[in-house]
């Protein structure tokens, strides 16, 4: 009759094997940790249960049964893992079968992982020492990127671990592109300023030329200032994105203040701003960021809308717990292929027109991050020749929420 300790021993063995696999596949695993796991595994296999005699264990305990236990262990890992014996796939967890196909069991591992960069590592002997990962591009889908690591369990048995690095690569690419674009955007006005300074030195006796050059230098310097301000603002908003705002903001009152500020900056367009404001409850928000959001979307509508045509700002309820803010212009509109990218940093539909209008290329990126921080939703719809509508849904403040903070102008 089997001992009651046998199931317990089996579970312990699986747990130790899972721990060992994790340690071997972790980057920078040390020999001491591997030795500790190996010792524990050896002690578990060699030690008899209290109810058993001291008779030696059957070889079957550590022979054919071992791959089954390893298969059970790797099945619990959410990333693709394969157990390879004599260059053939002896076992693969669910994630590996989903990525490579159910047919890979029993196949040569080089056929199962059809990638030229993987073949050399899969053929080379591996003594279990930590090694650098192999980067695989296009495994699974065309744009996916994977890291493959191989570790030897015995001369004929190896574990292959595939880690999806697609998201990390995309984040790195965004970061590199952002630095490159920011550098370009700053370098362009700076080069203009330096060039005009040099020219101004040669035209110091010409008041008209000096005045014209100083005006251009002032314009470029203010463009740099706007860009730096937007970069710092974006950085602050991103730093706070996981902390929800905790004040109640009267959005109708804030819209009125922003309208007055924009009308003062562009008196010739003041009459174009039309308000359609309904009575709505306060929203839960950061009044400074919401003011910036309104400046950006209403300011954009005024820049790209047709002079003399209305820029309509609407505010109304959207269900019981949301408020809908909309800003519509009657400008030239935006082609459909540009809409998904409008909130990307430095993306412009028309670069020359955007720069001429004083845009930094960060306005809608800032709007997107503010909306995300406020747990809202952003939608941009446009028809070429008819105009563009920006719609934002924001959650209302709870009735028993914090005392409303002062609205800054």
C-alpha cells in the first residue's frame, strides 16, 4: 500500500523543480543558488519517508518520471517554455504550443523554432552556465520580438525559455524617437537665433534690419520656451498619471475663464467661440490640468478652424456618472489616416502650418495624458472639408467628495 508521504514528496519535488527552472532562467543566476536547489532536490529524492524502510529507491523514481514532473512545472509558467531531449521537443507548456503550434511535440527543436538566429544556439553544447539571450525578430508575428535563453539540465536535456520583449522594444523606440524629436525641435530655433545674432553683429548700424532680426529672434526664443514648457508639463503629468485627482472642479466656470483668456490673446477670433453649456455636476479633477486641457483643445480649434466660423464648446451630462465635453471647429478637417496618430508626441498633419501657428507638436499628447490621469475617455472625429470634433468624457465628483479647490486663472 503506498505511503501517504508519496504524494507530498511528489508535490515538493515539482515545487523544487519549478524553483530550479526559475533560478536557471533568471538573468545572472549564481552557481551557489543552483547548488542549493540541487542539494534540496537530491535530499528530497534520497530521503525515505518516516513510514518507509531504508530500502534503496527504484531508478524509475528519477528516470522516466522526472520529465513528467518537469513538464508539470513548466506548465505553470506563463511564458513559452520547452523541454528538449536529444534535440527533440519532449514537452512544451501551453504558451509555447500557442506560439509555435501543437505539432511541435516530438519535432526537432530547430524545426519547432523556425528562426535562423535560434539554430546556432540550439545546436551548441551548453553546460548550464548563464549566457546572453538570443534576440528573435518575427517569431510568431512579423513585428514580435522575443528573447530566447537555453539552459542544460543534463548532457541530453535542456530547457528553452522564450520571453516576449515586444512591449519593451516599443517603449525603447518611443523613448529614442522622443529624444531625437525633442532635440530637433529645440535645435531648429536655436540655430535661427544664433544665425541672426551673427548677422546682427554685421548690421548693427542699420536700425530697421536690427529691429527685424530682433523680432525674429524673439519669436524663435518664445517658440523654444513653449516647447520646454510643454516638455516639462508632459513630464509632470506622466509622473502623476497613477494618482487620481481628488478635487471637485466646476467645469462650466472653468470653460468661461478659458474663453476669456483666449479671447484676450486673439481679439479678432473672440466672437467665434460659442458656448453650449448645460447644468452639470462638478467633475473630479485637477483644475490646473483641466485648464491646460481646455486651452489646448479650444486653442487648436481656433488655430485650425476658419476665421469667422464658430468654434463650438459644448458641455452636458453623459449618463449618471460622466460629463461630456466637446469642442468642434469648422476647419479643413483631418484625413482618416492621420487620426490614430494625432496624440503621438511631435506628430503633425502639416508640419509647416503647425509651426507657423505656434504649435509644439505636444498639445494633444498632453491632452491624452490629462484625460488618462482623470480616468476619462478621449475621441477625435473629423471629416475633410467639414471640420473636427474633440470629445472628452470625464467622471463626476462624488457628492461627499473633497472641498473644491480654487480655480486658477
